[in-house]
C-alpha cells in the first residue's frame, strides 16, 4: 500500500491517483474538524477560507518537504529527467495518497492522528485574519491603508529550459525606497515571493520609524524636568548668591545639558530641536537672574551641540 502511494502514474499502471482521491476527502474532513474546534468564534465563510488555504497544493508541498518525500518517489524516466521529484503538484498529490493509504490500512482514527500531528505546528501560527490571502493582496492592503501607491512588478530574468523555467521578478515600492527580488516556477509564483519580501521590508521600516519617534520624547521629557528643576530667583528661593548659582550649574550639568546632548545624538530633526532646547534652557535662566558667567557657559554648550549636528 505504501509503495503504491509513492508511485506516480509515469512509473507504472499501478499508481497513486485513486489513493490521492481518497486522501483528499479525508484531509478535508480532518482539517475542517480541527478548525471547528480551534476557532469557535469564526463563521462558516472564514472557516472555509482557512480550510482551503491549509489543504491547497502549496501547503501540502511544504509538508512533503518537511518529510523529505522527494527521495522516496517512484517516477518514470521522463519525469525523473525533467525534475518531477521537485514538482510541487507531484509532491502534494503524493501526500494526499499517503493519507488515503493510511486510512485503508489503519482506519479513520489512524489517518486523523497523522494529519493532526502534521498540521498542529501549522495551526499554532495561523492568523485567521490573514490566512488565505496571498502576499500580493496583503501587500496591497498594507500600502493602501497608508495611502501609498501600489507596488510595481517587473520580470527581470528567466532561467532554464522552456518546460522548466525559473522566473525572477522585482517588486518596487518607490515611496518607501523598497526594491526586492523574488523567484518561482511561474511568473505569478515569483511575484508572490517578491511581494512577501516587500511586505516584510515595509513592516520593518514602520517598526524602525516607531522606535525613532519614541526616543526624542523621552529625551525631551528629561529636558523639561531639568528645566523645571532650575532654581527660581532670590524672591522664591531660599538659596542666595553664589550658592544658588552653583546649584543651578550642578542641575544643568547633571540633567539638562545631557538631555540636550541626547536629543542631538538621537533625533532625526536635530537642528530644529536643538534650537527649541536652547530656548527652553537659556531664556528661562535669563528671566530667573542667573549671572552672565553661568549663561555664557550654557550658551557655549548649546553652540557646541549646534556645531555637532550642522
């Protein structure tokens, strides 16, 4: 039974096509049951979409690769020469034939356990909102939600003989400066591969931008706290004369000026923010009556920061 399940029709008259038919039905039944149990709040339409995605050729082909099934196939001479042992359709059909053979040999429960074990790791990573949508669709939805023009796909190369060509496609998103290449056994497959890489690149850019926008806020917060800590003039402070001046300088040295330096090092829009920081530190000190020497030191620090980012 196992030998028949691994035999392609090009090899002999006793092949796996009838077992494939049987295995396909069993697979659909078991996967439907797994989805029904796992996703209790999903309606019939979405369950059907998920099942169709999980039992399609590409999903079965990936399972065959995990099992290293290609080395066990029984193919005719012509299929062997043309690389049939790598062909997704042949490998996917063989997986279904194996399910059919297991059912005939051990019954439905045996087939269910095998399918469950093979699909359990797949279901762990399933996102019901995106599964069933191909990479081109997901990329298009991602860009449209951010009002970015749709990607441009261009075939840049083809390799191999006419019956076994490999396509190389470029996916470009000019606004995000993304240009990636994808390859596949057909133009559509190559476009899908390129779209997947482009989507990953776009999401990575968005994540990096989010991190950058968070850092300046932390620096500005430290700066604001530092300015708030600068002592008021003699009318409001218990300190006086040189003691107040030294306290002011210590506060600036420990918090305000390092915060300003952090802004200069980390903020993309440095010049504008340095000018803003200068206003935040120097002008309040002028109003609060700090002496000329202290102000001169502070202004010198600010000018140094400006020179670093000019």
